[in-house]
C-alpha cells in the first residue's frame, strides 16, 4: 500500500476507508464506570514487560484503598510505554471501584493551572455522595472564580495568603470523599508553575487521603519531584521483551524473516514505539529494506503519507505540542485525515478533546512535509481564525494560543484583546508577575504602532498594570501606572468620561493608602473640574476618599461636608450590585465612622463600622474588612465596653494573622495595649506593646513604632520600670520627629517631662 494510513500501528490491522478508528479498538468503559476524562477509544498495543512496574503500582493501590495516599512519578522518554502502562492501571483500578480522573499538562497551554482548570471544569457537575459536602461555600466561590477566570476584586491584606486559600480550595476539590481516586496527570513536563505549586501542596496532604496520584513525565521536567513521592523509571525494553512485543503484535504476511527480525530488533534498540512503527512500515511496504534505526523508520513512514495527511501533520506542527481536535479539523477541511493519523501512531488523543504528538519527529521531518516554513505565516493566520470559531468559553481559554498565532501571522492588533484576556487569567490565579509580563509585552507591541492608533491601548494597558501592582501590594508602582494612564487621558482625542473617572478613583485610593492626604483632596477637586460628576458612583467614591483623607488630617467638619456630597451623588447613581458600588459604600461608612470618632461619638460610629464589614465582604476586600474590625475594637474601647473591644480586636488579629498582614497586626496590638492600660492591666499592655513593636520594626514604620513605644513606656512606668520607660519615651519622640508626626512627638515629650518631674 502506498500510504501508511491503511494500518493500525498498535496492532497491524488494516483500517477500512472512511473508518474513524481501528476495527480492533476495544469498547469504551461502561457509562456507569467511575472514569472521567479518559480517552479510551484507542487501539492499544500489547503490554509487554513492565510486570514489576504494574505490580508495584498495584501494591500502592492497596495502600491507597486503606486511606494511605501515594504519589508516583512515572518517568521515561517519549514512546517507551508510560501511557500504555497507565492505561493498564486505569483498567485495573476502575474495575476495582476507583474513581479515575485524568488531566494533562498540555491542557490549555500557557494558562495558569490549565491542567486543573480543564479537569475540574469537566468534573464539577459530579454530585457528591449523600450527606457529604464536597467543598465549603467559601471554597466553592474561590473555585468558581478560578475556573471562570474572574479577576480578584478589592485589595487583599496579603496576596500570599489569598494564594494559599486558593490552593487549599483546589486541593479540597481534588481530594476524594468516599471512593478511592486515581488522579492521572500526563505530559507533566509541559505543566505551568501554578500547577507545580498545587501538586506540591496536594502531595503534602496525601498521608490520610485515599488518593493515588500518578504523574507521567519525560526526563528534564521543569519542576523537581516532591520528596515524599516515589519515582518509577520506564526504560527501553531488554532484548527478550522486545522480541516478545514483536511476537505478540498481530502479524501479517509481510512479517520479516528471521534475519530481518534480528536487524529490526537491533535497529530499534528496545524502543517500543519505534519498533511498532518499523513493523508497520514493513507491513505497509514489504519491499522496503529493514530500517537501520527507529528514526529511519519514522522518516520512511512520513514520506509515504498521502498529501492530505502530510498537510494535516504540517498544520499540527504549527499548532504546537497540544491543540483542540476541532481546530486541526478546520485547518485540514474535516476529520477524514485525522483518524488514520491517530491509528497510524502520529497523533494521540488526550483529555479535553485535544491532540498531542504520539511520537517525536526525527531530524529531517520538516523536509518530508514539503516546505512548512514557506507557508507557516498563512497557517498561523488560519489557525487563529479556527480558534476564534470555537465556542466562546473554549475561545476564552485558548487566549494564549490565539495570541501566539496572531503574532506569528504578523497581526499584533488582532492579538492584543487575547493578550489582555491572558493577563486576566493570570490575575485570576493571583500570578501578578506573569500578568505584568504580559502587559509589558503588550505595551511593546502597542508602542510599535502609530501613536494615533495606539493611544486607547496604551491607556488600557497602563491602567491594567496599575491594577496588577495594587493587587500585589506595590502601591508606589500602582500610583505611577495610574498617573501615566491619567496623563494619556489628556491627549487628543480625550478618553471617555467614565474611563477618566475610573482611573481618577483608583489613583485617589492608592494615594490614600500611602497616607498622602493633601494630594487626595486635591485630586477630588481636579475631578470636579474634569466633570467626574457625570459618573455618580465613581464621583461618590472619590468624595469618600477625600473625606477619609480629611479625617486623617483631623478636619472632621470638612470631612462631614464631603460625605454629604458623596451621598447626594450616590443617590443619582443607577442601582447596581457590583464590587465597585460595594467598595464605595464601604469607604463612605468608614469615613462616617471616622468622623463620628473624631467628634467623640463612638456609639454611632460602631454602627458605621458594622456596615463596613457587610460591604467589604461583598467587595471581596480583606484589607478593608480587617480595618473595620480594628476600628470596631477601637470604637468599643472608647465607648467603655472593654469586653466587646477585646472581642473585635481578637477577630482582627485572627484575620490579620491568617492573611499575614503585619501592619494590621501591629496596629491591633497597639489598640489592645491602650485597652489594657485603661483597664489598669500594665502587664498585658506591655506584652501587646512589645509584640506590636516587633512587627512595626519589621515594617520600618517609624510613626507606628513611635505610638507603640509610647504605649510601652506608659506600661513600664505603671510597673515601676522608670529607666526603661524613659528610654522608650525618648525613642518614641525621636521616631515621631524623624517622620514629622507632630502630635505623637508632642505626646511623647509631654510624657517624658512628666516622668522627669515624677523622678
């Protein structure tokens, strides 16, 4: 036969014209079998050797069934039989009642956690056993946000803690509940850093979970194997096992003679897939000499492919190591050429309806596919168009592939929307460094275009960079990015009012966080001149920031006036339930609480801070939430309710310690120290002041250190430690003077004077 499309490389059976699979393909698993995402409709070659591996894996499965989870890395070069060994284990464990979940490191290339996004998306509709909750409501929200690519709203108190919570939620979703589970991850050498981090966390929790984690990876992977995992190496077959593979393979009349068999075994050197391809070559073309190497057999089979099949492989080489089946079908005009390539051992179906290469093409394969380089740019364009024809959700998840193809086809303007989508997925995974890298690359593409055509893109990208920096807690970098976007807003043609108002609101928020109160108030006035009132919700938010800044300057009457204006503007805004409205409401209530505290009215301030808790939870702003708890503790303390003050201070400490918010913890310890001082408990006051001072020293916040040293000095004074108290009060005055904190300086100096008179 002139083409290699007519025989199945796994068993040697002739494939009828128009067939979608080898006639010897075994039936798929029964629908009630607990196997998810397993591509079972593939003819399997004989399983020769590997007895020790399969026995070892079976022994581990017995331990897993008892609740002792295991993790195994199956390592070996391409084509040595890792997937065949895995398929045998899947059949065995599925028959024994294991759930089987299969994912792939090639799923959703370029997307953070792509293997688990696809796997959990495919299994999220599975119902948990009766009476068993799958995940908590909080974890369910984190999972939904991750799977849907929803970017993080609000300002987290700690990005590290948010990432930890996200990994916890993903682990809870992957761990089994009643049945033991086999979790298979193929092609792990292609997995991304977030997937590696998740696997490390998952492996650390296997000791009391009935989960069998099986990872298939080629040598030289991008991440080290976890220390508690076991490695099984799949090597080339010894001579006797290679000979057994040749014997068990379905033979045709074209089987080589004994001398040819020896040459065949010698040339393939125990490489199972090369041996199968060489045997298939001799069955398809009996007159062909026995290939000297497995690579030679592959090249000979490649040259014998029909033009349509070579075109399909050429398109597959442009698509990359993994690609959706519909995209390749669109590039070659249908699926007719794909089934023979799959049965012929060129392409392999994996989880998610995708293809990967079943064999690594040898050197010289490009020439056999007739000038791939000359048509690659056109192929990239066609590939991008095929991706854009996918359903919306699939297209969104293929954003990195779309970007790559549009850039390779010299159409960067078509790539920019997909690059923004890609950065958004990274932000949803809390990977700000990767998102910033995408934004920087996109800016480079934009700046290479004509200024008049690139202005809108520059504004968008600088704003998104600011969002990403703020999410990471880099406030100064966020300020620079948003100021740059604001500068671009003034160029002709000017940006729409809603965009200018949004960037002004963000800039005011970061200046407030930096404690630059004068600039926040000036920015609010600037917004009035620009007509920001046309966007009522954001105008109210800017006024709320100005009111908070005035509270920071102890100008409570002016802050109250600003709040009245903000409320009037918010009444004009259309009803909405989004995070922006929730953030504005939280800021308004916090500012009103601060005004009331400044007026000496802690009781009504408590109601305002309780409202902040409700709104900050809707906005997903953990920093605002912990600040409200701290403010509630302070308000109850000033109202004389020490029991409730202690309660809210403790709640604040719990949240801040969970999120790693050192600044919040130091302030809370300061509040507790003042509370204990009022309660005439100087020992407890001293303890909290020391803890807070340690945290403030780590942060290098000299104003906060001054306040804590003052509290420590007062406690030591009450305990009779006069010399130590004098030292702390002196240092408090010095720290306050160094940062221009006049009220703290005067307070410390007055205490020093009183201490001197007491002596």
